[in-house]
């Protein structure tokens, strides 16, 4: 829905599309930072509670962080495509 609004703004005015793409890229970066921070904090707490499971927890944390980074990269690329189209 947000993408449709941004694309509509692109056809009506390039300034609004660029502003929307900038706001979207900022929100993507903010969400990725919060997600990875939460994963890291939870993993450290889990390792402190069960040190013997540290390897498995660390592996799961790295996989989850990579998935979050992938989604964030996709979001930033979409925002860049919107901003360059205008």
C-alpha cells in the first residue's frame, strides 16, 4: 500500500516521491537496527542463562540477523528505485 502511494506521488510530483523514498529508507534502516539490536540482546541474555548452548544460539542469531539485513536491503533498493525514477 505504501509503495502504491509512493508510486502515485511519483506520477503527480517528483518531489513528493523523493521525500517518500527518503522517509521509507530511514524507516527501513531504523527497523533493521531495532531488530538486530533486539536479537543481539536476547541472544546475549540466553547465552548468559545457558552457556553450554552458546554455539546454537549464536548460529540462530546470525541467521536471523542475515534475514533482517536481507529484508532491509530489499527495502532500501525499492526506495532507491523510487527516488531515481523521479
